[in-house]
C-alpha cells in the first residue's frame, strides 16, 4: 500500500506542475487573445476574475504541496503530526468547480459580439475540458488517496460497513485502472 500512496503523491505533484505551468498559462493566453477587442474595462474585469481564480488554484496546490504531501510522507515514514488530518484536504476543494462555472458564464454571456465566436467556443471547450480534468484530479485525491491515508492514520480502524468486503481496503476495478494509469505517468486528461 505504501508504494501505491507514494505513486499517487508523485502523480499529484506532476499534475500540479502541469496545471500551473501549462494548462493555466494556455488558458490565460487564450483569454487574453479573445478579449483583445473588448473595451479596457471589460478586459480588466475578465482578467481580474481569471487572475483571482488562478491565484486560488495556486494557493490550493501550494497547500497540498506544503501541507498534505509532507503529512502523508510523514505517515509513510511512521511520523504523525498532531492536529492535522487528511480530511482537511476535502475542505479545500469546494471552490474549484464553482469558479470554473463562473468563468464559463462570464465568457459565454458577458463578452460582446466583437469577440470572435469561434475563439469563444474554443475557449469554452478548453475551460470545460480543464474543469473535467481537474475534477478527475480531485476525485483521485478524495476517492483513492484520502481512504488510503485514513488507513495510514489509523491502521486498526474498521472500515465502514459499505466498504468492508472482507478483504480490507479493496479497490474497485475502475480505481485499479486509474492507479495503473497513474503508475504509467499518465495525466488526468489521458486517463
């Protein structure tokens, strides 16, 4: 199980780097290109909204990099950190989906007609795809990593009745497929 958790941590770190260094940069460039013909005040409003979203996402990834990942690595090494639990990770995911919807609505409904409709559609598809990819990233964290870390936090605890199949923390077929893909180094989008 420890190897699996370590593989998941590597995957998370690689995903964070991809989102910050590739996906969000491409999204930012596409937004700038789309809003170029808009009035300065409208450009500023869209940019400000995107920048706030990017900053929140960066803070979330930084939280995972500086708090969650070291915490899990500490558990793997047999060290516990009082006052911290893997459950705190889930509390930090709420904003992601909501902000993507707001950004999509802002681009879809608030930009004037002088914005190229083909570029607008391409940007909306990119936002939708990135939103779905980050949703899968979040699912890997919440549905695979969190249950495994709970076991590390309290190895003697019993699984809830709906998860106890007599084999301990057995993974579903899809979870196993995802983990194989993660071990191969695939990104969310590829999985």
